[in-house]
C-alpha cells in the first residue's frame, strides 16, 4: 500500500456501526459525505493534513448538530 493511503476504522455517529475507510492524503484536505452501510444515514468526514505536525486530523460527525 502506498504511504499516501491510510486505512482507518471509524464508528457511525448515528448507529455505532464500524466502517473501514481508506484515506488518501495525497489529495490534500477533504470534506465529504459517505453513507453508513448499516443505517443509510450520511456521515460527514473532514480530513485535514497538518503539515506542521506531520499528521492527519480526521473529524467524523453526523452533521446534524447546529452551531451558533
């Protein structure tokens, strides 16, 4: 597996089902939605590449929280 591809296990914020994602860090920062195969709800996935600390920051949420 190329070093830009990282396998990550996440948990669906709706039902708790475990999902395996393959993250591609060569594509830069990413903000997208994926569907849970168990409950069919959308999962908001935000990937930020922190070049200063040389790490990936992954945020997973249901995207139904309201921010004021």
